[in-house]
């Protein structure tokens, strides 16, 4: 297994490709439509469902949560993961940040007219970078970021992105990101990963190639536009990169090109695979960057009430 | 209290504040008509024609595994979708042990190709409300957990549990499946469905492996976490505090702790002692009422991952010991189970 050198090179028209997305976005008003959600609001924060228009035009939705109080508050954008369900930001993020999650095109509540299939989304249009669904999904993510940082209660000095490596492209394409946490590679070196992966969702690409074996070059060409490696130099945010096991995809050798390419100060976190240990480490780093208290995720009965365990 | 919790808790601190997970006393009570309630549902299900369909999916099939997109009819006539993966005869000869891989709360059913490569005839089921099974029932996510939560006769999990149990009928309808070797496995909601299926189909289930079993001690868990999905219950009760008794009454008919006493087959349970999504306490409440052989594994500092990084090989060995797939010793491995 080769884990130390990347095989993709930046397309010659990379900037033009992404500039065109920005031009499309700029030409489409976001037309925000915000509705408070009593169900998802707490004693600490108010959550809204906000509809926004992205390129297409396509109507997407974000969960936006705002802490109670005068603000300004640090902001946190959670980058989309691969799945049909998007939930509101976690309770503890809602306490500390103006936080947003994105129901991007194809996911539930943003599935009209396009309902993404899982599996299926990853290869929908993959042979053409102008037709790959992730072109629109990245535009949705950029649109959500623009809306988030434009809110008056957001502290513009403390804007963070957390989640998959999609955050690298957002931080490269937009100014104002102060902290970036990359927990899991998805688009980074995807052209290197799928040939050696049997697990879904990456296996979707191998499935596609079984049906269309001649499309490998077209697929790799598309993936190159979206490889965070080719965007990393434009990132100025302080960045935390979580790194997996040596010798494996996501390990130090695998991640080294991205880490070297990132333009901001980079720290590495060695994943322990103890889920809560790893969660707490990232949370602590983000909290420090954002000037808020870290939050462990083990809750005490006193925090929840009034219904308590063993209340009978 | 919230301000005081500004750093990660050590296991010792956690134990000091919440007590040992294994010592947790459940508030769940078993309704007197619990078994009758589910016998009526399963009787209705048995009277419903299965109407199985199988469509080959050549591009997702490999030299080792044939993949089919499948469908069957479940409770209330709802059509359920999913995936069926079986070894090619050239890869492993039948009959094959059957294995149902049951999904987590937000995830879509996986294609169990990696299990089929090990020698299982494996089904990845999409209970109602999941993509491929949401044309007739679609409460949305978040939302499934609280859909009709004050009425046990229309609560979302009434049909959802039945759909997972019915997947076993689909497996049994396949001539290449050995009916004496049927297993079930999943994590989080998949862990819950492992329990409910093992209880509702105790006549045929050989063994089950359940990670971070969700839907056990609903109200106890909601009182121990602000993480989704249980937070859905907290949100609901914040809006409708007067419905707490009705909610609790409904949920006792769907609580895995009440199913667990009907699970007689060998089971393996694994939990993360720092799981914020499914508090580990209720894993021990399951253990305490199970009449059969149980292996209970706990992983310190692991969260909802339930130690899967270390546990996955053990799950493979456990299932292979009871189900004897043809290629258990071939050095192959299943895709890591996610909740």
C-alpha cells in the first residue's frame, strides 16, 4: 500500500473552476427565510431552520443555533458528512457558539427536487466536474458559511469550521476562518483511496467502475478539483489535523502532503480510537481557539431534569 | 453544574458522580401485557404475505459476491427495501449461514458485501422511514424517536421493530440459507434491533452481537444525556412536560430491557464507558435480565464507537463461532460496523 505520495495533480484550470462557482453563487440571492424551532431550542439557545438559495438555483436548509445573551459569540460551521440525515448542532455546541449544520441538496428536507441516494450520491455525475453533485454541495456549504459569518451576533475574530476535510476548501475559498479542525479525510487523496478501499462509501466508485471501466481517468480528473491538497496553501486559519494509524490511509504518511501544504499554523492530533478521548481533544482545541470553555460530553443527571432516571 | 464540567472527566470522576455503570438500577417496568402486545403484532405480521422481490445489481456485485436490491411486505402493508448479498458458488459453496445487519438511527442500511465475502448470506435492511422504505411512512429525522410517542399502538417503533424481524423471513425464504444458522448484528439502533429481533424471532435466531444498544431504558437515558437521538425526548418533554407519564407508558412496550428477558440465544454486548449517545448504564440493565449466555465487553474512554476499533475482530470471531461461515479463517474482514 502506498501511503506517502499523492497521485493527483492540481488541474490547470482549478482556480477558474472554483471562481465560476463563486460567480454563480454571487449572482443568486441567498433569500434567507428563518423560522424558530421551539422543539430544538433550549434554556441556553434558540435554534432556527433557515432556508437559503444556493446555485442551481436550489433551496437548501441549515439548522442555526444562537446562544441566549447579548453576544457577540464565536461561530462554528459543521461541515456536512455523507448521509441523508442532518441533525441540529449538538447541545454543547449550541451553548457556546452560533452554530450551523447544513441540510445540503439531496438530504432530507433539502431533497426536492433532488433526492440523493445512499449509496449513489458519491458517483452521481462523477465523470464530469461540472455535473458532479458535489459541485453543488460545496456551493451549498460556501453559501451556509457566508450566511453564518454575516450574522450580526457573530464575533468575526472567532469563526471556526469543524468536521471533514471539506472545511479545507471552504477555508481556502473564503476569508475570515480563524480555526479549522479536520477530523476525517474524505475528499483528500480520494483518487488514491478508492482503489484500495472495499468499504462504503468509497466502494461506490469501484462499483461505478465495474459498470464503466473506461471512466477512471474522467473520475480522477473530477476528484482532483475537489482534493483539499490543491486548496490548502490558501488556508490561513490555525488548523488541527487528526491523524490516524501509521501506514494506513489517514495516517501520518498519508496526511503529510496536506499538512505540509496548509498555509496556516498546523497542529496534529494522533487519534487514539477511544471515541470520547478523541472527541474531547478536538473540542478542547476548538474551545481554546474560540475563547470558550471546553465541554465534555458525559452529562450528569442534574444537567437534564426535570425527568430523572429512577424517578419512580 | 454545567460550569463545573469544563474539562473531560476521568473514569474515576465519572464513577464518583454517576456511580458504576454496572450498578445502575433501571426505572423500566415490564407491562403485564408486554408479551401479549407483541404476540398480537407478530401474529398480524405472520398473516401478511411476504411478497419478496430481488433485483440483481451487477455493478455492485464482485467476483466473490452477488448483490441484490430487495423488497418485502411488512406490518400494515408497508413495503420495506434493503440489500441482500450472498457469496457466489465459485467463491464459497452453500448452504450459507444467514446474517441480518441492522442499521443505526441516522445511517442508511449498508450493503453487507464484506460479510458475504466471509461466507454469510447477509441482508442489510431498511426499516420504514429509512430511504428505500419511506414512501408509506416518513416521520423524518430527527423525529422518528418521538413520532406518536404517546400511543403504543401507532408509535414509530411498532412497525420499525416488525420490519427488522421480518427480514429474518426474507432470509429463511432463500433456499441457499441454512435455517439453523441465523444471526443478527448491529450497533446503536442496530444494537437495539439485534435485541428486538433476537426476542421476536427467538425461534430461529442463533446468536446476536450488539454494540452500544440503544432503545434500552429510554427515560433513564434521556435523563443522562443531551446528545441526539435521546435528546429528542428531552426536547419533546420540554415542550410537553405534562405528557411524561404517557411517554413513559408507551416506551415500556418498546424497551429493549423488556425484550431482553426473551432473548435466549448467545449474545455479545459491547459498550463504551464514556458513551454520551447511549449511556452505558443501560447496557448492564440488559445484561441483568438476560436468561442466556452473554459476553459483555466494556471499553474505557470509548464513546458511541463502543470500542469498535478493537472489538470488530472479536465480533467476527463470535459470530463465526456460532454461525460457521465457510471463510471464517481466510484472513478476510468485515466492514467496521457503525451505529
